[in-house]
C-alpha cells in the first residue's frame, strides 16, 4: 500500500497498535531467535596475546581437526592482567593467520634473505638461515671479543692491572613479546653465555 507522510503521522499518533500494524501490511508474526554461536562446536584454548609485553590472557576458539581455523578470540576473564578485555590488536590477533576465512597471504612462513647490495629478497631454508645467523654471530663475536678490562681502584683510577671482561659489545639482543617468560629467560641466558651485554626487549623501544 502507498503510505503518505500524513498517513504515517496519523497512524503514529493513534499508537502503532496491532490494528495499525496490520493496516501497514505487517502481518508477519514476531519471531524470537538467535543464530547459533560460532563457538558452539569449537575447541577453546587459553592463550596469551603476543602483540605486546602486557601479555593479556585470551580464550581462543578454533574448529576441531588438525588445522582447525580460529573462529573467535576474546579476553580471558580469569586472567589477572586484562580481566577479559583485549585491545583492538589483541581482538584481531587471529588475522595473523586467517583473514575472512582464508590464510593470510602476508604471513611469512619461510625465512627471507637479502644479500649485501641486493634490492630483493629470496626464500631460503631454515637450515640455511640458521647457519648464516650462527656464522655471523661467531665472526662478529671473535672479531670484537673483549677479554679483559683495566683494573680500577675505589676512586676509579687504573691500577695498572687487568681483570677478566669476557664480553662483546658488537652484538645486541632484542627480545620479543612473542616469547613466554620461560622463552625470554632462556634467550637472555643464551645471550649472556655468548658474552652479549646489550640485552633489550622491544617493549622498551
Ligand atoms: S591485547 Fe593489546 S594490550 Fe593486551 S597484550 Fe595484546 S596488544 Fe598488548
């Protein structure tokens, strides 16, 4: 039916009761219902958001199966750090792997290497990448090893003696919020075993 503005105001003024609704042609019964939750059949796992050093607790729901896709991420209300909240980065963390149900094409899954003076990257194997990193660390450490320092007296003046130093100042270590407490502990222990003294975390940058 055609409804003029005047008709509409008249109907509204009289109160949009059942009779008026019927006059408008809305004769369908009201249905109450909800869509089934996407997490109904999902498996829920506790997690920690890896975007920053706050370390908010998450509840991650994913489809069952070997490579079950994540269908929901929300804050863990039992986590004393965030009490169920997540910032926009944490709430969108599943997009690291899937965007709109499809694997995120921007996600790197293999190491990339850019040779000196080259302007392009090439994929290399993990073995090759780890060998390169190990060789660079060894070369840099050997070339910049500080075996001893001048001994100083209480006033800070050299005594003419030497004390062991056993460090290198040519390598810096940058930790990551992607690491757990235990991973960070092992990482800094490993760096100290190499004599690295510049050990930092990216949350302080
Ligand atoms: S949810 Fe936000 S604040 Fe919490 S750890 Fe992730 S990025 Fe940091």
